[in-house]
């Protein structure tokens, strides 16, 4: 634990892979209901949400890379 009370992950890469936050960025492409369903499933199963999206072939790998890229997540919205 850090001094702030937040636990430090043993493997930060694994924490990022299993977090459901990036699914919010996929809402416009997947639709809100589908994105939320995958995030909830990921939370309940402990599996990465992006893996669940890949398995169901909801988006291509190229679309996932584009939508979850640092530029897409932090830059200005696309026109």
C-alpha cells in the first residue's frame, strides 16, 4: 500500500489489461449497451474486456488499436 491508501499492483501491466475503463472509449463504436455489457462481464469474470470484445469479433484488431491508442484516448475528438 502507498501512503495514500491505494494498493500498488504487483504487475501494473496486468492491472491495465484487466481494467474496464478503456471500454468507455469503445462506446461510440460498439454502442453504450454492448460496451457496458462487456465491461460488466469483464468485471464479473476477471477477464480483460478487450479479450471479450475480440472473442465476439465486435471490432477488428485494427479498430481496437485505433480506439484505444493513447492519441485517441487523450486527444481532441475526431470530427
